[in-house]
């Protein structure tokens, strides 16, 4: 009798854990009336000049003449 009760409790615990994991892994439904966020504007004018990280007498990548 006690063994049957313990097996039933374990089965209920396994089912509850399965339901919790199932709900945690599924993505929540997005409401249909969601408005897209406003697009951000990035200022590309001015800024810092782009230069290579290596010196002029050092090679830039494998297989170049400077290596």
C-alpha cells in the first residue's frame, strides 16, 4: 500500500515537472496588435578615421608579402 502511494506521488511529480519544463521552453504568444518599434537613426558623418591595427612595415594577414 505504501509502495503504491510512493509510486503515485513520484508519477505526479514527474508529470508536474514535465508541464513546467514544457511551458518554460515554449515561446509566449505575441499579440497581433504589437506595433513595430521606431527605426533608430545612426549618424555616420564625421567620426574617427579608420586605420589598420598594424604598422606600415608589418604584414596584415597570413600569406601577404610582409609576413
